[in-house]
């Protein structure tokens, strides 16, 4: 579900520090968000929610139960929510793993509360959050492999991830709809091959932002071109 400005975002918080959970809960309440559940582990989130709907899961990268980042992200995504990492995030490999798992954004714990609340609003709207942590993780980590897309594949991804239906993408590029579909299938396969699957259009938008094919989105949902 994509949240409009008028709707009330439903938030869950996963952090193994009670003080952090209490602080984010209070900030969310002040911002008008509905905190549905808080937990110290991702598995406790699943068990405690018991099927209740959530729009955004605010997730710490390093939890005290020794669980893996990818596993925690997938558990949080299983709720149907967008996942926003809120962490010290001082290890590039950890941030890269979270991005590869499909989180909607990364916010350092050093960020002002207003920035965290704005980030929640952005991902609740179904948008991709772009900030310094994304750029730092991608630029500094040589293991974050970009998909090797050809020129026409990049053209298709640029237009499709920008929001155009595939039929209009084909029209703009002067190719058949079936050809555009083949390009899109090939793009998805190439992202799978580098460990960064993109099964949905939102995932493709993330990959296009990560690989510099599209400009990023700031915390207010505006593009970062200035």
C-alpha cells in the first residue's frame, strides 16, 4: 500500500536497544504516525504482529541475537512493509548487504529526528530514499557489482523506471513492445546475476538510482538534480 500525505503511516520498529525503540516511538507519535509494534529482533516482530498490516519497518542493522542482515530484511519485508534501515551503519559491507536485500533506504542513527521522520514518510509513499549512506556504500565497496547493461538496456531501464508503461517505452525508443519486454527481462536477469534482484518496478527504480542511471531522491521525495 502506498501512503498519501493524508493517510496515517503504520510503523514497526526493530532495535535491540529499548531506549532507541522508545525514542523512535515517541518521535513517530509526535509526527502523527501509528506505531503498530516494536521488537528487539526481526523474528519477534513477525511473531508479535500476527498479521497486522505495517507500512514501514524501521530496522537496526546489528541486532543482539546474531541474526544475518539479509534474513532480517527479508523477515521485515514479509510483513508487506517497506524497510528503512536506522543504524550506526559504520561498516560498508553491512550497508551494501542491506541495499542488496532491497531496503528502501538507510538513515544513520546520528541523523536528526526530523530527518528520520521525513525518511519514514518518503518510503511510506513507496518512494526510494537516497542519501549519503547509499552513495558511500556503493562508491566505497568494490564488491557492490553494477549490472553490465548495454546502451539500449540502459535506455529501457531509464524510461521504464522513470514511470513509463512498457508500451510507451517501446514507442519512445522506436522498438516493438515484445522487444522492449525482452530487454526488460534481460535487465532483470543481469541484476540477478550480480546478486541484486529486481522483480518489481520499484526494485528496478532502486537499481537505476544505485547505478547512476537515474538521479536519486532526497528525503522530501524530490529528485537530487537541484
